[in-house]
C-alpha cells in the first residue's frame, strides 16, 4: 500500500479532491468584461501584483496564506528581546520555562549521569508532558533533524539553536499532525529567525550565581548585507556552561532521611560509623566501604573502634539497630565520602555555532531562501558509582565461583564468596557535530486568482561520539567474568574507601567510545491560494506532498559490543532507516460576516495521509476548527482533530542488549526491612521474602531490544476551545483555552529498575509489571528468591491523557511617565493520566490520575511587568510552581520499626522573582539583572518519597537549583 493507497483513504481523498476542484472554480461574484485599455493597464501591473502575492503571511498552525496574522489554533508568541530581559540566554531556557512546558519534567543539562533519550547533555522540549518525541520543533517552518548520541536519538536538541539569530518563538498549543505530519502530537514550536541585520553587532552574555557553580557565558556576533533583491545574514555564537557540583549547594551535599515524630522532632537514624563527628556525618550519599558475605548476607564495615571481627583487619559485622531494637535507631555503614562533593549535577558544556541565511528575489515573482546551521557541542560529566564484584576463591562451596587462573586465591569472608563495595568514577565525554541546510523556492502563478507555490528541501546530519569510563569485566576480578583473581586487594581499606580510586581505575578501567550518526532529508511541495469568494470573504486552500527519509547508525564501543563492561549492558549496533510519503490538504472558508453577534465566522479543515515504509498500512489524520468573532472585542475559537506518530528509528531498531546485573542493583526486596517505602515492605513480605534477604551472588539477565515487527503507531486525539477578549475600553487582551489530549498505544520502554520498582513499589500488588521478570521460588536449591531474568523492550502501552486550561493576558498603556506592559501566562492541569496497562490496577496504582504528583504540578505560570522610560526599561518578573506531593504515599508511616512516624511527601510551592534594567543607545545597549532575587531553595522531601539529588526531587525540573544569580548582556553595533 503506497501512494495509491493514500489516495484511496476516503477522508483524505475527499479533502484533496475538494481543494483541487475548487481551485479551478471561478470566483462566485460577477466579473465584468474589461476593455482593451483596462487590459493593458492590468498587464503593466501584473508584475507588481505577482510580487505582492508573496507578501501574504503564513501563520504557525496553518498552510493557508492570509492577509492578517491571525490563527484559528491557539498560538503563543515569545519575543527574543523579552527573553533577554528575563535572563534567558538560550533557547532551552525560553521554551522549557514556558507555562505549556513547565508543568512537566524537561530533559535538561541537569540530568548528568542519567540515561536519557539523545544521550548526556541533550536538551529537548516536551509540551504538556507528552514527551519530546511527540513535540515537533520547526525552524522557519521547516523540520530540522534530531541530534544526540547513543541508539535512542529521536528528538530535536535545542542546543543547536544559537539565540543570537532568534527573532521569536511561536508555540502552537494543539495537535497538528494534519498540518505538519508525524510527531506533532502535543503541539509545535516554530523558531523564527532573523531575516536581516542592518548593522554588525557583537554581544556578550554572562550568568553568574552568587554561589559557585553553574556559571555560563556567551559571545556572539551577527552581520548582514541588504541588497535590492534580498538580504544575507551571518552569525556565530560561542557558549560555555560550567558544572554545578553536589558540594556547591547545601540542599545537595547531604542526603538525609528527614523523618519526624508526631510532635515534629527529627528522628533520623544516628550515624555511628567511622564518619561520626566529622563533616561527613549523617549523609546518605554513596554506599561503599563495605564487604558483603554473598551467601550469608553479613555486611562487614570498618570498625569505629578499630577492632577486628572476621577475616578483614579493622572490619567487623555491622551492628545497625532499628527503633524496634533500641530507643535510638542508628547505622554503622559508611554512606559519605569527602570526594563525593565533586560529583556533577549539571554538566560542563561548550558549544560553537555558525548560522547563515539568505533571502533573495529572482526576477519579480520567485523567492529563493537558504539556511545553513553548523553546531558543535562538547559535554563532560563527572560522577561516582559503586563497584561491587563477586569475589570467589578456593574456599567457595560452589565450584563455579572458584578462579581457574588463580586456584589458590581465597576471599576474606567465612563463606568463601564475597562482594566488596567500592567507589568508582563514572565519567562521560560527549562530542556532537550537527549540520543542517535548507533551501526553498517560492513563486506565484499567473492569472486572476491568488495562487503561490513553494518547493522546499532540507538535509541534517548529527554525528556524535560518546565516551564513557567503564570497568572491563574480563579483568575486574569478578569471578563471573574473569578467570583470574583480583590483582588489587579489594579487601583493603584503600580501595574500599576510595583512597586508591586512581589505582583502581588504572587497573580495571578503560574508556569506551561509540559513535552515532543520524541523517534526515525532507522534500516538500505546497500550493496555496484562493478558491472562491463568498459574501463573508475569500475561501483559501493549500495542498501538497512531502517525502522524508531518515536513518540511524549507532556503533557502540568495542567493549560494549563485546559485552565486556562490568555493570553495563552489552550494546549491539542500532542501524536502520525509514521513509514516509505524505499527501495533505487544508481549506479555510469564511461562512458568515456582518450579522448581529457574528462579526465573522470562519471554519478550517485539514487532512493528511501517511505511508511509512516501516508500517504495513497507510493512515490518515484530520483536524477541523472554527473562529467566531462575536463582537469586535470577543472571539471564540475551537479545534478538534487526530494525530499520529510512527515508531521512531531507535524504537524499531535498537540493537539487542544483554546485561548481567547484580541483584543488589535492581531488586528492591533486598534488605526490605530497612526500606522507607511502605509498599516495598508490604509487597516483598507478601512474596514471602525475608526482611533481611541479602540478594545472593547470582546475576539477573536483562534483555532489551527494539520493537521492529510488533510495534504499532501511536494515535491521538486533541481538542481545544477558547475565547479571546480584547475590549475597546481598555488596553488589555485575555485568552483562555481549554485543551484535551489523549495518546493511545503509546510507545515506551520500561527499564529493569522501573519494572522491579513498579512491581514492588506500587500500592496494587501483584500488577502487570510483575509479569515482566522471573524470580526463583523460596525452595530453589542454589539461589532462592533471586531474580533470574528481566524482559525490557519497547512496547505499546495503554494511554496518556492530559487536559486543562491555558490563560494568556497582556496589558499595555502609554502613560506620561512611560510605556507600561504587564503580561502573563498560566497553565492549569485538571487531569494527567498515565496508564501503562489496561487498568489502573494492572499499572500498579489505585488511581491513574497523576496530576499534582511530584514533578507534575497542577498550576504553573509567570508574570512580567515592564516600564519603558525613554532609553531605560525596568522589568520585574515572577515564576510560580504549584505545590506537589507523592500521591500514593501517606505521610504517616513506619520508620525503622517506629510506627506513626511522619515523612515529608510534599514539595512546597515556589514563587521565584527576578528584576532587570535595560539601557539602550543607538550604538549599544546593556541589560543587568538578578534571577531568583530572594534566593529561594528548591523544596525538599523525605527519603523514599522520590528520586533525589541530596534532598531535592531529581526529576522536578520546575525548580531553580542555581539560586540567586546575576545576569548581564552587552551589545555593540558597528
């Protein structure tokens, strides 16, 4: 089923045939015959008329050209100049902090060390919390390709956009697959760049937190050449962001349990380890400096009094006590280290960008524009991880845990099989080269009717190297992978404590480098013009076709492909390509005008058909909308339609990956008696697992792969309805829009940790997560209760639904003391459903509405007030994030045997303030300001409530981690 199948789809065929037939229909109004003189006059003016035809505007959200910059769909416009006064110095700052995005987790540079789609350092945009893969980013109406590293590249990386060339950002806030194709499920962002630069300009931007860490600076320049028949723009930008370390902020450097009694007194366990009384005390940052007897579960820790019990000098079994065992709970494990403060939470990043753009007129009626974008990004990440090999030896009761190459080696624990836990570096270096070129021709047809044509072609290529410091399994001394015993003494305090981390790295560490190339090419043709004239105005239409080809080739490093990286998946090549052909059409008809309570009433309908090479059947989407101008000051608008997203290349072709993961790394039921999560305690107990279960020496096999052959495309529906109020009696405008999006058969991958956590960490047990792994029974002769395998692959999950309201308002008035502006944007989410399986219970929850959960606030908004007096502009701005909470948790729980303990499950609301002053002259201008004026820290929650950096929810990207900071911009025009 190819092109002929597209045309056979009934809704699309009807839409296209209607547009094509109507395009050759004469205007409805009567036209008189012209005499020879009039004909000659028209001929002389024809060239000017054809050039004027090209001057109609095309708004984001529609392909139909129009005389007025007005859209039926809700569109939010953010000016680049305004963003400068808010201290937003890059595209990611502007877009991710907009209210339509700020209500959900955004992939930013603060995900250092986490596995994210696109690789470390990528910055993407997710509208409505529906995911970056469902948000389409355009540049000047064209689709640039994604950028990033590893096998999961699929979304556009905002790092490639140089802020110096941006004129404005246009955010289309409804589904738009019928207009722009696949991926425009949650909406579209169109980045409009500058078409001319009258004078060369150099600009410097600086962001300087009052506390160390997170500094950033930008140096940029732009120039242009204007001609009689067009213009050329060239620009460069250099950007650097310094890392933010754990030790740079109080709320990061010491992870605490944060539990209380009913009177509000802290009841955290006491630290009675060797760090007691030092500045490292009481912080649960990194678990290491421990040796576990892999068969008995006994854990040997450095003895606080220097005594020795067992086979390791200076170590003894830990004597931790809960409140059920002692009046004061305490622990003796070593959970903090002096080097841990050097771990990064925001990566170090450097970028260099070149941008060029030409816009030329050929003759009187053809425009030719070309855009070239070249970007290089370098990101480095520095973190720490645990290294906990299984060390066997001659006294092991299991023959498989004896070293063939070191028959005399003996592990220093009574059972003969040990698991020492040591710190190890987990560093990454990323380098991505991105190229994008787009060109297009645009012209007008001759004749009485307005009709223009547009031919576009673009190509982008992302070529990225990713290097990570890994542990070579075959020389790790882990008896499961290495036939030889450890070269270094893993039972020495030097390596257990991290003092010898450099020697450990030299012995077992090695950098492993992979490469990812993602290519995309797009060719499209659009024909747009007038159909016929009605009493209410001229009906317009657009028809066209587009063909896209894209391919990915991810070549993991040699160690990764060989499966020789300890604690990491073996990764095979991810390689594949796909292409799609689309036919589309759009009609806009003014039905009524000039009637009581109907100043105008216009309807719009669009449809698009898809044929992907990777999908057996063709499909189509549609959208219909209306705009009703009730009176000059009141407009009502609405849209309803469907969208479509075919599986991405990485979702289809992700190379088979097999990982042998320690039980300690994935099983939440290990030592579940010490867990602060009530569901883990209850569900692991229900499984019959002892509360002191140690996990055993065996590994779990985690298998993951792409979904080629069984993944289905996602489908979705979206609707909006709203009103725009622009009263004549006041200089104010207000818009309120209701939105509702539902994505069905959503494509997702559930990682091994998420699968195990979803099974045991959910209020409903058992659930569908529990079907995705296998656990040995209690009577297994060698490894009772051990996880044997986990099945992690891409699959179609049930649905995601989000609905709520957007509000935009603006007030502007000229007073005697200056021009005053007040504007704001607010998004209120009413429902935020994420259902992985066919019911809430199967998904592991009593409820499926996650609205108001941590990282998903119900209400976000911002406000800006500005006063311009001659050369001065004074700006005050605010960002608001609503309170969130762990919805499935009760604040009253048991804490290490103490009932009726209280934990903090609420991330408090935050209101951030900023201020700036701008002074503009003919040749130069300067902006000086402060963000987070009152230095508000991000909210904190208790242990076990959410994934945390220190005490801060790690995935709640709405909160400010940098603190009070100054920003500065200076521009000089030559």
